[in-house]
C-alpha cells in the first residue's frame, strides 16, 4: 500500500520532491523572469531549452494560428520571443508545463474538469484585464490558471487518497472542506497557498487569493474564476446574470456587451486549450453555440440523480429496524436523507424543525447541490396569522402534500415570496414530521436542480419515509 500523506507540509513535500519537481522548477524560473527588470531573451530561452520536449511544444504553440496569424515560421525560442513577445512565450511555457505535468498522469475526471475550468478562468480574466489594465494581462492569465493549483496537483498525484476522497465527495450532502481536511489533513485552498509559497510565487498568490479587491488585476482574476464556475450551471443561470452585471459595471460596458464578451472568451478558451495540446479539455468548457448549449443541458440532466431502488429499499428497511432497535437522532436523519436523495432520486431535501420555544421553523438537515446555504438562510415563523405559509399549514393539518399539481393549486398562495426566493419555483413535496402527537418539524424535497417533474411513485415513497421517520421518533421519545 502506498505511503499516506497527512497534513499540509507532508503534501507540499510529496508534490515538490516526488511528484512534480520539474513543474515546480519551471514555474519558479518563469515567474522569476517576470519580476526581473531586465530579463533577457536568452534567460527565457535557457529555461525552456532545458527540456527538449517543452521546447518543441512551445515552438508548436508559437507556430499556431492563434499566436502567429501571419504564419511566419518560428524555429527557435529566441525567434518566438521576437515574433510573439516575451510575455506570451513565458505564458505558453507555463501553460504547456502545467498540462504536461498533470494530464500525462491518471486522466481522472476531477482533474480534467478542474483544468478545463482553470483555462476558462484564465482566458476570461485576461480578457477582462484588457479593459482595465495597460499591461500585466499575462500575469493575470497565469494567476487565474494557477488559482487551484493545489487541487489540480492533488487530483493528478494523490493516488489511493484521491480515490478515497472522490468516493467521499460523491456522498450526498458532504461538505468539501471538511471531507478534504479529514482525509488529507488540509484543505485544497491551504494546499494551493502552500504550493505557491514554496514555489516563491508571492505576488501571484496575492493576486489570486484574497488580495486587495480594489486592485483591478485582483478583481479581473476574481471575476474570471467566478464566471468559469457559474458557466457550468448555464449562461442563463441567476449567478451568471449577476456576474455579467458586475462585469459591465467594472469595465464600463453595457450588460449586453459584457455577456457578449463572456461568451466570446469561452469560445476563445476552446481554441486556447486545443492550441496548448489539451484538446480533451475542449468538450468540458461550456459551449456557446445555442444548439450545443441545449445538448449540454440535456446531457447534464441525463447525468443527474436517478432513483436507486436498492438504496431506497435498504433505507426503508433500516428505518423499520430503528423503530424497535436502538438508534439515535443523527442515525435516523442520516438514513432518512440518504433514502430520499439517493434512493427516491429527490435532488434536494431539507428537514426544518421547531426552534426558539417552538416559535420558529429552522433548517436542521439538508442534502443536495447548493443546499448548504439553507442552513443559515431558511427560517420561518411557526405560526403567522397575517401571512400563513405552507410549512405551518402542513404541520397544523398533519398531511403530506404534492405542491404544483392541480390537487394543490388552491394552496399556491401559501408558498410565500420569501420562500420562493430561497427555494425557487416549481413542484415540491412537503410533509409534517411528528413523534406521536408531538410536532417535530416539516420535511421538504424537490427536483428543481434539473427542473424535472416529480412522479407519483416518488410521492408515495416520500410519504412512506416521513411516516417511518415519525414512528422512529415516537419510539425514541418513549425510551
């Protein structure tokens, strides 16, 4: 069994000494040249010429139509520097080194997705910087590209621990930082900061992580990174709309022009990735062609959560045994949410409980993509005469409801505006959670991530889970 690494320093030592020493050396040397007041053509050429493979790839990229539209032949590094510029050649060297060091290893899905996102962030950031900076656009590109270098390095070199973490992160409701800290003894953010510090990339690190947000370069990097992340949820997602508004304000262009710029940068990223020899990443960069966007959305829906009958049956069986056996509250709730999410195929689920002397309903447990925020954001008065709501209604009437179908249209006004702001629009299931006659809280579930319609068999299963959980709590209260 391979030796395990635990803790920040152990991982930095492993990546620098055993896994990525060549990449570390190239990144350090190329960054040092960016800080030198009078770095020479020969100094840059010397760094690249140390590795024949790197040299040939830099020349190939330099001869591409993207960097050399005049197609004037480039056969030496010094000639490349003259024709396409010192900073561009340094950027190419850094990018090609990163791709070679990472993608030639285990072609893990997490690594490819993250590297595609990194290139997308880098192109977006550089093009944003073009509006607000007269120079240093290449530095912005590199800072955005290396924004998650610690996580990239881990997925490329993490071995068995990467397999373990991938399995842990696939579990519903898992918190990424917590799972990473438990298995690695550090977080991805700490690992990135540790690597850039050990590689002496101080200024670059300050750019990329928590630097002065009033600095135009830092703001360009931050926007580029956020746009690359939001694009995965679609160009028309609420988060993307917000970022386009921020970009328009930052660069002084109209929102329409800002969106056009974002889409053009995404398309340019595909060209950049292909130029750098990372063609396999192109399909992972969100497409800007309307037909392709539609196809990608359909493919994403197809990959989304599907009901798993075996998981559902096992969870129901486990809850049934907990009625008569020994089980604590956490075990009951873990089984409930696992059954609803992975078993029934409900994309998001939440348990809200009576709190503050039974005057308020607060989110207690959640599962599903993007639900973590509910734990702090979702709370309602338990009873509100002037504006009743659906959560207090089901608790008072003690019945499970399928909202959004004709049978419940007469209750639509009980889904209040504040509730819709947090949960969104569309169908959902809701049921009271009791312990005998004692009110515990309310169970909520939906499939709003994909917008898929809920099904009758899912509602039947949802009711069964809420009833069994109520029996578990009743038994628990009698012990």
